[in-house]
C-alpha cells in the first residue's frame, strides 16, 4: 500500500499530488515539492505534522 498526499489538503491552492511507497519517502517528496513549487526553503515540524495528518493510504 502506498502513501498519497494532496497538496490542497495541506492548505495550498495547488493540484499537486505526491505518491510514495513509504511515509518517509512521501515526506521527502513533499519537501521537494514545497521547495520547487511553493518556494518554501525550510519545511518546519509544523508542516511535517500537517502533512502526516492528511497523508492517506492508497
């Protein structure tokens, strides 16, 4: 079962979707997306917790 995060669920007006096999991989991909698309240089623990709350199994 893989993990999926919809950027919109984190609170951004963005259609981005991150899919990964593990939570750790998903968090890494979310951080990359946040930096490249939303210009967020530092993914804080608050953001990580928000992402974990909206992460779904697929």
